[in-house]
C-alpha cells in the first residue's frame, strides 16, 4: 500500500521534547508572574528616597529576558531532543535494517542487540528467535521438498517403464502388469497421503479434544493384529489411563504409525511388540518397544528424518511404508507440545517414548 511520507519518529520526538521544554519554561515564568509580580503595586513609587521600580518597570525588564529564555529553551530543546531521539532510536534502526534484509531473502542475519534489558532489547531478541525458527523451518521444508520429489519420481518412473514395456510387448500378461501397477500406485498414494498428513501437522490446523492414549493403543494393537500374526509377531497393549488434549485423528495416526513401524521392522520373525501407557510428572507417556536387529546410535538418530527406514531388509516390503512414519510421529508429538525419544535396545530392536503434556483432571 502506497502511503504519503510523513515526519520521521526522530523529528516527532524532537518536537515533543522541545515543546515539552517550552511548556515547562512558560509555566515556570507564569509561576514567577503569579506569585511574585502581582504583589508589586503599580503606579509611581518614587519618593524623596532611592528609586523603587513598580510593576510596569519590572514587566518591561522581565519580558525581554523571558523571551530570550524561551528562545534559548526552544533551541536547546530542539538540539538536545534531536540528539536524544537519535540515541534512543538507534536500536530501532538496527531492527529495521534486519527486517529489510529478511525481506530480501537473508534469514541468516541476526540483530544481536547488546545492552541492558528494555523494550528494544526484548523486541530484538524476539525477532532473532523468530528468524532462527523461520530459517530452520525453511531449511527443513527445502530438504523435505527435495526428498519428496525424489521419492515421488520413483513410482512414476516405474509406472512409465511398465507401460512402455507393455506397449512394446503386446503378448505380455495383462494381469501381471495390472498387479504391479496397482502396487506402485498404492505406494504413491500412501506417500501422497503421508505428505498431506505431515503438512497438516506442521500447520497445526486441528481441533483439540480430550483423548485417552491407552484406548488408542488398544485400538491400534487390535487393528494391526492380523499384520502381526502374518509376521509371527506377538503384540500386547497395557498400561494406565493417559489422557491428553489434542486431535484424536492425529494422535490415532501417531499410535498407529509407531505400532506399525514396530511390527514391520521386527526382524527376524517371531519377535514381540509391547505398547504401554503411563503418567509421569504431568506428562502422558506412550512407550512402544519391539525386538529386532541391533541398531547403531548413529542410525537411531536418523530414523526421524523423512524417508529414512530402519532396516535395509524392509525396503522391498509392501508393508514397509514410505519412510515418513517416525517423521510424522515426531511432528504430531511436537504439535501437541510433546517430545519423541528413540533408543536402541541392548538385545536388539527399538524403544520409542512419546511424552505429551497430560490433560487436566
């Protein structure tokens, strides 16, 4: 929006200082007039003795001096106000320069205002914090978009290859082609839905309700029981009531992702998955443990990154997912004010703990 250029804040403060100083000087002179000169009688007070000035004589002598005093106060107020306003507004100029750099695309700049705590220091620190979070989010989005485009390109390329082969070989079995296309298309749909869920979580556009994590854990264990039985994995859900305030759909997705991840990556077959809920120090805890192969701390630290899978042996599995399960879990937990902690078990497998602030009783 185009606006007319108005006087600067420094000029406004300068005029305010000078005006206030002039008003204070005028009031001081008025006090002198009211409480001193009005008691001096008017008329001729001269007699045989020495000369005695009357009120008129004092006014004629006082008025020029008062005028010069007011003029001095005006000049002093303008000069001093301009100097003081410049000193006071110097931090604001640094903040303005930082906003212009941000507008030009530079998110790495920081104000780092020194000095004691005041309103400008709080504003600068808040602005630096906002820039740090914004820079981290932009970097994460760029990295995520690059990974997502790479992952989406793979099923599309496979589909194109299958169609090209079918076109060049008219005697190819149509049922086999349809089956393979269905598998590839299903994986692309799962990836798209996962990306949409992750985007929704990052925007935090959901309605909060009271949710019991223990019920969600039992529901996820029951729903995924056929998958666990097919893989010869024993699954159990137990624990106490652990209520939180959040989105039922997103929290159900969180629990389902953790249980599904524990079943799929439970290698070799015949392992166990334990789901437990509890309360501790004002937090609701959801713990999911599964047996499996030994995981290095370096690998565990990367499992929450998008498109990371915990085991090379599951990459070709149709149930292995798209590598966004734990990334979605982490985003959902953080959107609800919680945390996600992963640790490799000593005898193999993974232990995942989600801590979310408990709902008030």
